[in-house]
């Protein structure tokens, strides 16, 4: 039986992972560590077969553990499990031969399936020299990605599924058998990426039959997102991902081409449901569980409809919604670290899928606020309250650090560690959320709104607003 080490410094995540893994592999075969130092001690005497590794461990990089494992020439397989954007670390991680990346919150079936794959590689030595291509494309290393791919891809296909369960490897086998010879397939979290040598026009008919055969075989719906042809590898990848992401707007589609998702965009103006956001915040504060579920049911459909066939807009709105809820908890001194908004590679297969994810995220935030888990860093709660009260003033990170009587450098690290984003981004988010509320009041000009949220230069405010929201303040006013 495999020996598994879980390296995680957040207590709730650590306990949850240990329970899930121990239920399958046995408690005596699972150990945990909270710090890099503790992990290295366990590895040195226990020699685990598999490590579940968080990236950030009490101020240190978890990749120090990976570096140690490779330096000692251990055959240990490593799975990165993190709430942080692992693409930032993919470049270094791949140099250590880490081929597995999971983003919190991780579904049990996905976790166990990835563990089985990693342990299979450990036991057989399969894939020891293999490198995934997609992390390199995510980090703009197209030349290295092309080297790893080993051939010139004419197009790329990204397959997404209504549910994956523990059958992802079976899906890979099925799709590989039906794709043109020479295609390369790799798993990306809960999706499958296929790099195809054949031109898009040549494979479209085959893909229709492949999709139909897949549904008959697995009784499971899927979507095949397709890039165009004749583009650079990085462009093909981006197009295929974007096409797959747009499945939620095309309920009946099984094959989606990037050109289709661009062509059917109807408007460049979008109206975020701010009123419903405020309703949700109030319900979470009061603990009205039934009404929360009812509102989320309506909100999921509205988000899809109002985002008008634009996945980037939809994703931004969901992040805005959940971040607004997180601000409520943080301002009340509650610990919400570890509440991930979205996986870096996440997408929604349907409106029902989106509603389910929203319910899970909001439920986790509501539970932590309701239980009242104290923040590990009370100073951050004070900082957030200060921002909410003084956002209209000329304030900066230095201003708030001085108010808290701590050094700016220490405060900057503390804030990002607890909240998950830099101080400057957080202040901009607060100001823009307030600006959207004020722009809805027809009596206020753009200049007046700019001054009310802390911008002395209306032109600079307009530029910042467009960058944040995608449209100008004047255009936003007209939406109402």
C-alpha cells in the first residue's frame, strides 16, 4: 500500500484532505506536515511514495520540498494542491518533474483519480520523462511548449464534461482511440487537451461521430472546444480553451468552434446585478439559508443571460460577487483564507453547474462567518474596515500601515497572505464597487463620482474604471 504525505498549513484543509485520503489508503499510510521543515524531516526518514503539496507554507514556498525530493533523487511523485494560481509556479515546478496540478476546492473524485494516476506512474515508472505542454502555454513559454509537443499542431481540441467522477483516464483512452493518428492528449484538471496534426476542416466530421460515440459509451454529455487552424501554438490553445469555456451559453452544442463564440457576441455593454449582490450579502449576514439558495438560483440564470455570451465577463462577475462576500467576513474579523473563488482552469458546463458552484462557495463563506472563526491576522480586519471608511480619501498602503503602527513591507505581505490579493488591487475593487453604486444615481456626474471614490483626476478614474469594468463610466451610467 502506498505511503502518502500531505503538506498543508491550513488546519481545515489539512484535516479534510487527511480524512478523504485515509478513507481509501488507510490512516497508517498517511502522514501530515504543516511546514517545510517538518515535511523535510518526514521525507528523510519515511520516504513517501506520493506527496500532496501546497505551494505556500507559512511564508515559504512548497517548491522547496520538491527541490529537496529531486536533489535526493527520490522517486516520490508530487501533486500540487493549492488555492493559489499554480501557473505562476508552473515553470519552476516542471523543472522538478511535477506533472499534476489541482486547485482548491478539490472534488474528492478528482483528487483520488489524480492520486491513482500519480501512483501508477510511481509503481511502473511510466511518464518519468513526460512533461505536460499546457502549463508552459499558460506561462507564455510557447517555444519550450513546442519542443515538448514534438510536432507542429494544426489545431487544438479541449474536451469538457458535465461530470468526470473517477473516469477521466477512461475518457482519455476513448478519445485517443477516436482521434487522428499522431495526436497528443493530456489531462488538465477536469478537462482533456488534444493537440492534432490534422487541419480542423479534416477532423470536424470525425469529431461529430466521436462525440456521439462518447455519449453512447459513457451516458455522459461533453463539449469539444475547437481552435481555428494555421495559428501559433499559443493562439490555438487560447482559442480552444475559450471555445470550451463558452459551453454554458450553448446548452445543445457538443462541438463549439472559437469563431462561433466570437461571431455571436451581441453587445459590448454589460450590466452587473449589483442590487442582487447586496441582497445576497444581507442574507448571508442574517443567515437566511433558504433565501440564499433561492436567490442564487435566480442569480445564476441572470448572470448567464446578462453577460451576453461572454465567458470573461461571466467569470469576472462571479469573482466580484464572491469577493464582495469575502470582504464582509474579513471586515468582521473572520478568517476566510482558503475560500477559493475559481479554479484557474474552471468552466461551467451548464447554468445548473454554475448554480451548484455558487452554492458551494457561498455556503463555505456563510459557514465561516456564522461560526465566527477568528482571523489569524486581526490587523487585516482593522485595515479592511479602515479602507471601507476612508476609501474616498487619498490613502495608500503606507497610510494604512502607519495607522496600524506596523511597517509597510510587513503589512503588504500580511494583507496579501490573508486576503489573497495585493492591497492596491483590493482598494481599487472597493472604489470601483462604490463607483458603480453611485453611477446608478442619475443626479451625479462622472467627475462627482470620481471625487466621491478618491480620484482627483476624472480622466484617470475613467481609465481605471474601463480597465476594471470593461466599459467607461459614461457607458455604465447609460445602462441604467
